[in-house]
C-alpha cells in the first residue's frame, strides 16, 4: 500500500475525532498535534509539519462550518484541504504537444531513474505517442543494457553508445533523429552524492538538450535528505517536475513529498511498484483521499479501463443485468484484469471505505496467493469445465488437482468461491439495481443490452 505508515497514522488521528461526541477546542488541538506527529514520523520537514498542523488548528477554531456540515465533517474537510495544499493542491499534467518534447531525468544512484524512464515510455506510448529512450549514463556499467532492454520491452526506439564516455557526444550523434519523435526521454547519469563532477555533467547535457521538462527522480525512502538534493539539482539545472519512486514499500515518503516546497516544482508522477505499468499521475486530491482512507475512484476506474477491454466489460454487464450465472471463465478474466491493475492492497486503498479498514498484510498476501493458485487450477480445466463448472465431479476434481500441481481441497475452494459469485450476481441482477448499474456503465462509455 502507498505510504502505509503515514496513511495509518493520519487515519488514526481522524478516527479520534469521529468517535467523540463534541468537537471542541481541546479535540482540535489534539487532532492538530496528532497530525504533526504523523507527518514528522513520515519524514516530512519538521517546520513544514508544524505549519500544516497550525493551519489546521487555526482554521478549525476560527471558521464556521458550511451549511449542512457538522463540526466534525468541517474539521475533516480542513485536514483534507491543508494536506492537499501541502502536496501541490491542483494536478498539473505534463503535456506532450511540441514535437519533439524532451524530458531530462536527473537524480542520484538508486533513485530509480532508468526504470522510471521505461515506465514513462510505456505510459506515454499507451497515449499514442511515438517515443525514444536515450542513454547518456556513461558512469554506471549496466545503464546502457538496462535502458536498451526497457526500450525493447516497451517497444520504443533506443539511442545510445556503450563505448562512448562523453554524454554530450552521444546526444549530438543522434539529435537530428530526435525530430521524428513526439517524446524523447533522456536518462542521465547519477552518483552516490551530488558532487562537482555530476553537476558539470548534467549542466552540459542540459545545455545541449534544452529540455522541455527536467524531472528530478527521488526515492521515497530518502528521508529529509531529499530537501538538500532537490535544492542542489534545482540550482544546477532548474527542476520543473518531480517523480517519487518506491512509494509501494515501507518508505515513509514524506521527505520526498516535501521536496516540492524547496523547488516550487510539483510532483507529477509516483512509482507504486516494480512493473513497468506501476506508475501513476500524482493528483494531490486523490492521493490525500487515499491517505485518509476515503478511496480514489478516479484512479481505480482509470486502472480498470486499461485492464479490461470494452467488449469484455459489456459482456459481463449483460450477464449481471439478466441475472445469468458468471462462469469460471468470467472469474478467470476478472482475476487477469485485477493482476494488471496492481496489488490487492493498492486496489483496496482506492475503494471508498475499504482504505480505512485495517486488513492485515498477511491476509491480503494470502488472498493474492489463493487467486494465483486458482489461476493454476483453471489453466488445468477444459473450456467446458470453465464455462459450465457444474459438470466438475469428484473424478474431474482429482484430474484438475493433479494437472495443476495443487490439492483437491483447493479445487473445491475455487468452486465454492464461484458459487458465492453466482449468488451475488443473482442478487443485483434480474431487474434489480439497474439504475445504479446504468449510471456506472454510462460513466465508462459502455452500453447496456437493449438500452
């Protein structure tokens, strides 16, 4: 889950407010103090944490709730507003309109620059852009091969020279070809520390490229050292945007998030996993909503749209509306789509109400393991068995278990899961809850049968 520890602390602080009968001065002071502690523990700059807590306290005590809002709801809204303001307030998209648009990625060793270059290539390629990845990291031995492999995986053009030591010469050798592309993503060298040699190198690269965007890549686990790094990179090449990586693990993340306050550059993307599609646009309002356990339906729907094709979604909707049984093949398709959307914990964070639940990590891993094993089981089934599970008897269960390398109880568990899914389908199908389904499908640009 993204920034699990910080999110958990902030949710706990808000829960205290929701449980008390009266939101008075004492409760507001306690809340602002708890939020300050949560931010400091999450590696946010101490002074920034104090400022945010003070703003929350002042507003909650001075402002009157809007019409229709309780004092409790008003206070929660203020927390949401101030945290959103701290993280950049409004989302600003990086537009790729000029041809070529040039991105220069800068950062230290271990920040994830090269992997991020590959993620950006895949992200913008999905938007229909013609992409080129360019290697100018001549310091790290594996940089050339890594970026070339990522270019092949994402099916974009690659430019580089494994033998050349001068990054400026690499750029000049290919600069005429850059004009053929919508977006050119340049991966620069890093070091263990920001020294004079690295500063000179990125200044030279920056001068030759004249990039449209200088993207500082910061690791989510960097802590408060992020502020110093951000300032020095900004002074050297003028950082325009920030990308924060490794926010899916145990990283506190607050230090990297507060780096934008130093550079006046906004966080535009966050890395939420190792896979090439594990990158998200950073939308402060959505992000804070997830942190506070309020969900993020916009990002969830976006992930769903990229994971489920329109034809499959419409086919599933028809079955649900008519109250027809969903087959094991349907369950298989659902699991394939969920796998593309990301880890179960991240998906739960985006569902309103679910993000606030403290589901043990072990339980989530166990469920993901079950789904993986169910896929093995279904891979051992015939098309008839997947489309009509009722034909699966004792002898078939034995064959499926042996063919998949799993146990017979696991086959029965899968069949039980399918029966539960059938019950849910019948509950919302057959003419019930059609208006809600229509509204949802319309929002996704899908048509319901006969409508």
